[in-house]
């Protein structure tokens, strides 16, 4: 077994038995699809033609979808194409310009609202359109929160919850709870974050969102200093994710892909002071979130990973490396301002505690204060 393990470490061998893969993944606090998995599905990356993907998947492009939904009645293939269009918008969340994505998301949400009001739909079509509208509301609400439009974000989240209930979608309801947990976590209301995360897990126990809800719960426990519940929540989410099939579109923001577990663990380990584990997961987040040519697939995850590396460097006494990581993170092309502010404040506090008013500390602090100003 030791020989096999060494061959795997050197990249010469990968275990084929799912039990062995699962055990090795558990050692590193992750899931086997993240540790051993390879890209198994098409991901539309920044700059690639989206309509080419739509034509290949649905047999029609955006213009044809728009033409079809203007008719008095629509067929099931049009509903399927609409679902694919909405899914692609959700896949653009990590890298698209947030204000442009809000505009496009609201436009499609208005089109679906009109479709529900004016077209002759079957019961199944009506349910599917409600589900699509719920997905769009979730997307728009997330991006609104990213740019600090918190009032709009909460209203949109509430609308998504209502659409989830009306369509009978545990997926939508679960993500609406997740947004409540996320909002509360970034505002420092950790008890509310835990309550929302637990409510979401109860409402959507078999959905992939339950993994992210467990992670949000773990993050809140970490910030409350409860290491025992951090471990329990993370392991509960890890075991659930291990049992799930690899997603068809891992780039969809509302699908928990296996690689995201490193992101969850990284945050918790940084908070509880497990520096080596936090750095290990952070390096994995950056590696998996960056293409070989340097293009960032997941700029927001990468930014928080670099903050984590900065905190670890600061704790180890490396001021220059800590500030370099921090400034790199704050200059990210796509930001979730509340989340980045939350983790960025940890680096700011660590630098000021350990290095006082050193010029590098002041440089990062000034950049961080600029981030906190209203957009």
C-alpha cells in the first residue's frame, strides 16, 4: 500500500478502486472527484462563443429562442432551450461583468414573467418556467449582493424563495436559504447564518446545495471559535458530496462541483489557525481556478485563496509575501465585495497586529479601505 501511495504521489499511478480513492480523499479532507477527477464536461470559458454551445445542445441559438417564446404557445424543445440559456447565464457568474450580468438576468426574468402571463402553457411547462425564473432570481440576487446592492439583493432572494415554493423546487428553496446564510455570514451575524444553513439543509437534504449550506454553517462555527462543530459540518458536507455524481456543468454557480470543497475547507482552516492545511487548500484553489495560459476561470475563489495565503505568510513573519498576495487579491477582475471585504479584513488585522505601521502594511490597509468604499 505504501509503494502504491508513493507512485500515486509521483503521478505514476492512480487508484482505481472507488473505496481507496475515497479513503485517500478523506485523508486530505476533500472528495475523490476533486483529488483524482479530470475535466469531464464542456465548460464555456470567457471569450468563447456561447451560441455555438447552445446550438450544439439545444439546436437553436439565442435569437431563435426569443422568436419562439413570442408565439402564443411554445413546445417542450423551446422550454428545454430556455433552461439551457438560463444555465449558461449561471455559468457566467464567476467571470462576467456583474452589472452586465444583472441587466441580462433581469431581461430574461422579465421575458419569463411575460411568458407565464400571456402564453398557453401545460402544467409541466408552467412548472419548468417557474423553476427557470427562480434560477434567474437567484443569479441576479447573488450579483446584486456582490456589488453591495444589499436591499435589492434581499428582495430578489425573497422572490426566488417564493418561486421555489410555487414550483416545488427544493433546489431553488435550498439556494434561497444559502443566500440568507451567506448574507448573514458576511455581515457578522453568525447565529443567523447557522440557523439559515441548517434550515436549508433540512429543506433540501439530497440537493448539492446542502453541501454548500454545510460549508456556510462550518464557516460561521469557525468564526464563533467552535472547532468541534466546524469539523462536524465540514465532514457532513464532504460525505454528502462524495456520494454525488460528477455534475454535467461544474461551472454552474448553483451546482457544487467537487473542486469547490477545497475553497470551503480553506476558509475554515484559516480561521481556526490550521495554517498548513489552509495553505494547501488555497494553493489547490488557485491551481484549479487558473488555466495553463494564466486566464482565471474562478477569479473570486482565487482572490480569497490569495488572501488566505497572505494571512498564512503574515502569521509566519513574511511581510513582503503577505502584502503581495493581499494586493493581488484586491485587484481581482471580478469581485464579490462583501465576501472579499470579510476575508480581506482578516489579513488587514493580522498585518497591523504583527507588523504595526510598516510601509507595506499601510499600503495594503489603504487598498483595503478603498475596497470598502461604496461602489
